């Protein structure tokens, strides 16, 4: 299965994002309201980084509440690690595991077309394993 099939199957709306000029406190509020852990950061129509819960924690640990007044471009994780829509879900999961990241922008050319989390990919793997187990049980029982 490819990332594009995962995105098509989710049927969710546009990708929530931030710009390098957004204020950290404002984006933290948006993350909380949307109940999401990260957003891609856009500048000049291109994904230039990711802002996540980890960036918030790092900023608070190093600067205290002053970190909330900073601009996203100053605290985001960059350079961005991304995948293309035709990347296999297993390859994306492997990349996330190796790089110890939990979110991947899906980019074709310079165009952001989606955003996947490790939760999306783990859910897919669990569903596939459950389907294989069910098929094996049916085969063994002669159904």
C-alpha cells in the first residue's frame, strides 16, 4: 500500500500548516484545538520544516515561557524529512523509525499533498496483520 492510498482512504480535509512568521503560542493553541501533534511549516509555498510538540517542549526547557513569543521559523525542526505519495507505507514507517520522527509531510515536487503520522501507519500495519491472521484462520478451518 502506498501513502497516496492512505491519504485517499482517510478522506480528511486540507492539511493544517503554519508559516515561519506565525507566533509559537498561536500555533500551540491551534495544535491543542485541533488535537494534533505537529504541522508542516510553509514558506514561499514550500515545506521548510515541521513544528511539533517536541519543538514546544525543547523551547520551554531552554527558554521558559519566552519561547512562546518566538516565531515558528526560529524553533521548527528543519530540514524537513518527507516522502512522496507513491512511497510504500512500510518504507515510510521504516524511515520514521530510523529517524525517530512521528510525522511526515507528503510532497510531490514542491507541492504539499498530505501529512501522515506514525499512528496512521501503525494502524494500517495492524489492520493488515489482522486481515492476514483472519485469512489464515479461514484457510486452516477450511472455510
